[in-house]
C-alpha cells in the first residue's frame, strides 16, 4: 500500500502548506506519540531541529501533539540529525524527532521520526501513523492529569560534541591540520567547528551565521564551491562540507578538488578492513553509487551490496546482514559502530584519522579509484505515474540494450519531489551522455 504523506526520508514539503502545516505537525505528534505509549513509565520524546524559520512553528505544534497524548517532550534546539538519533538512545526516550528538510532550501521543511533504538521508522510503522492521522484524533487524547510536560535540554550540543570526539582514535590528534568546515548555516553551526577545535585542529568556519533563511544557500555539501574556494585561499589541508542537518558530508582536498561519498566510503571500508574492524566483507550503498567503487572493492576482495535509494534502506540491509559501513554517493555515510543514521561529522573524523595516520595529503589518501563516467539528469513531470507510460517503458528498455554490459542505467521517481531521475554510467562517456539525453527527451515529451 502506498503512503500518502511519508516519502523516502520522513514527511517533507513547503512550509505552511500541506503536508508541512502546524495542523499536520500536531496530528503527527498525536499519532506517533500514541503508537509509542507502552506501559506505565514516563514516556519521552526528544525533538531537534535545524535553523529554518519554520522550525519554530513545527516544533511547537509537534510538542503540543505529543503532550496531548501524554508524552513528555525534551526539546534539543538546533542540532544535527545524528545527534537526535544518539540522544534518543542516551536519554532512554521512546521516540526521537528531527525537524529538517536536510539539503533543501529554507522554504521547505520536514519531519523525521526515530524509534527508541535511534533508527528511522519502517515503512509499515509510517503507514500506521498515516492511518491514525486520517482518523478522528479525539480518542488519542490523554486524561487531564496524564498530560505531558515539556523541558529544554540545555547541554544537548555539548553531549553531542563529546560523543563525536569519542569516535576519533584516542591515540591521534588533529594538531597542525588547517581545516575549513562549512556548516551550511544549518544544524551543525556550533557543534562541528567546536569538535574539530577541541581535537586540536586550526579551524576556519563557513556557513555558521544562520538567520532562518540562508540554510543551504550557496553553502554546504550541495554547494561545495564555497568551501573549495576557502581551502585554496587559506592553503588549508582539507575542507569539510556538511548539509543543513549534518547527516551528509563532502570532502575537499588541499587543491580544492571535491571528493564524494563513494570515495569516502571506499577509504573508510578499506581502512577498517586493514585494522580488522570491517564487518560484512564490504559495504552497503545504493543503486546510484559509481561502478568504479564496485570494481575497486572487488579488486580488494570486498563486496558492494546495493539497495534502493534512501539511507534507511541502506541501514536495513546493514542490520540484516551485519555490515558496519554503508551510505550514499551524496555523502550520507552510516557507520553503525557509532550511530544508527548518517553522521557527517563522525564520517569526516574517520577520514581525518586516515589522513593523520598516513601523513600524506588528502588528495592522495582519498582518491582511491577512478570513477567511470556517470551522468544524472532530472525531469520535472506532471503525469501521475510516468514510469508506466508505454513510450517511457520502451525507451528505458532500449537504453538498457544500448548500454549492454558496458554500463548501468537507473531511472527512478524522486521520493521528495515530482521528478524522474535518469542516471547512466559506463566506460564509453559519449554513449552514456547520448543514452541519458535521448531518454530525457522521451520522458519530457510523454510525461509533462
């Protein structure tokens, strides 16, 4: 059964329009809260947010919903998504909530839900919440003497900083490293620079002046040009770019060149393999990861397991098959030895550990394989189910035949926007471009 409100990463949309209204947030709090009322103990939910203007509205509405069904609310304020997952476990909460639209512009917002184990909810759990939202919420209300209380956790940022620092090897320090950190004017604007400084680095910060409107605006992991420029200007050793809720990371080497999540996963997996801490015999990534990553791992006796796009599908596969490294090309890297979701800062610290141990420049340490040519284009569509149109089906089949055994084709609808994403990769760059362009033309003609 398809879901009405939830996409690949929670509920997301333009703030103050459905489904991102205060009324919807109130209902989500009531529905989700009622699902996690178990036993007679004091039920708790922790709520974090990024720096969007609409976060104030959604935070208050969610809190009211949880309080109305009898859950106590712990408000964390601006804090990365992985910090919310960590604090859900640390505070023995029954649920965790992150208010964020990740790398989207300020006018969007979203609601991500975590269970008591710090993992994002399953499709089935989200579907149950949707069913409760669409019903009369009156029966969910707690008795007057059973209403919840709200409390702000004042040291939430300090707790996360200490957690992140503990993931860095105790025998190493960042002394002498000049690091540019771009926090995207988002949730990590205080915690990421402080953690790096406390580990000994000389820190130069970008994107640490949020005003409610400038999150991800020409900064962060989706706009790494700013951090790349600063690395070259300052002759820094490395640049680190996080996204709005800091669950993604992109690295920039000392030359200002961008290093994506595939390279970072390859580095972490092979580093852990060498020291004996890698589990699963490889790593887990999505269908969007580059074929070059798969070939590189295979040459070292390691495997690449692919899942659908979406970090929670990566996490589910990791849990089921006992992998401890996984993620996405976008830089959403999950290291399950440390946290239950992607953590941009923690992933960056693992990269920094490898750099410090090697004593070599970032450009040498992080560029482990040559990616095969890959082209990704998005087509904005209006058709309800464009992938089911006969001409589109035929075009996809023809494109796959053209690539044959020299490459891969992935065509999928976006989970958060009315887009069809067309990606092809292969050894013949001209062919890859031609395949994508031809397929985009057909989808544009048939589905708009």
